[in-house]
C-alpha cells in the first residue's frame, strides 16, 4: 500500500515535471526553430518525460528502471 506522503510527493513531482516540459515545449515554439528540428525537439522532450514518468511510477512498486 502506498502512503499519503508518497502520493503527495508523486503529485508534486508530476506537477513540476509537467511545468518543465511545458516551458521547454513553449520555448521551442518561441525560439522558432526550423520545422524538422522543432518536431524532433518536441519528440525528444516527450520521450524524456514519458521515460521519467514510467521510471517514477515503477519506483513506487520498488523496481525503477534507473537508479
């Protein structure tokens, strides 16, 4: 069973990661990279966030991907 403090920490981490990803995504659009590079940068940001979230959620079960 997951404790309340672990869920609060998870929620705070998810909000912070979401804000960082959103700021990076906004910055890519604001800078105005040429089209193929902007799409590649957005895909890289999305992949990093997804891998981080999977690692975070797997850490709750006791077996994270990366330590």
